[in-house]
């Protein structure tokens, strides 16, 4: 917590959810996904995992309805800002940043839809994982199952987490 937050009180806007977003990124960057799960350890592979983890967190917040709507919107804003900054650091020019960020938001939306549909149908995450995480190259044997099971366990742990502690950045580990 910064000294200004301690002096002036609670953070507001997207900053109020920076701890939660930092946890999402840390989980998405967990080396287990890449070593044991066979997720490609590339820029795209890391984006895919962060987007998958964020999608599951957003779906968890969505189930709270209006109570967590602000958190969902501002968490998504943090994602956009992070992706914008990452693209700029890679040397993408200003004229192309919006196009890249738009594609990334479309990819996040696709993951939200895929996981939402799998949950509603009572299916596992294998189809969404195969389509959204291992789209670069065919996965190693067992990789889809490993990543799917781990994301399913994470989703279940999110369901068990009270909203208040989740938005405060207390995210269960998969």
C-alpha cells in the first residue's frame, strides 16, 4: 500500500483493483503452465494464459451481478492499459496500437464466451483450452487435459472465494 493510499484512504478507479490484476497476471505467468502444461512459452502463449485466467475471474465477478459490475469494468480497463503498454514496449507504432488492442479484447471476449458456454453446459474446459490456448501449435500429449483440469480447479476455487476478498486481491491459486 502506498503512503498516499494510507494518508488519503482507499484507492479509486482502476487502481482500486490493481492488486487483483497483479494476481491475475502472476497466475497467468506461473511457470507450471509452460513446463508441465506445455503452453507455448511465447508472447502469445503468455497472453493466452493471462487472458484465460482473467476470463475466469471476470466470469466469477459476473455471477455477482451488479454488486461486482464496477470491478469487472475496471479490471478490464487495467488489462487494456497493460496490453497497450506491452504493445508499445514491443515497438508497435501509435497508429497500430488500437488495432492490436482491439484484437486482444476480441480474444478476451472469445475466452469469456467459450468458458461461459462450457460452464453452462456442464462441460469441462478441454474444448475452450484447445481452441484458445493451444491454437499456435498442436499440444503435447496430456497438455490440454493438464491445463483444463488446472483451470477448472481455479474456477471452482474462485466460486468458493467471497467477492469482497477477491476484489481485494485475494485470489486462490490453481
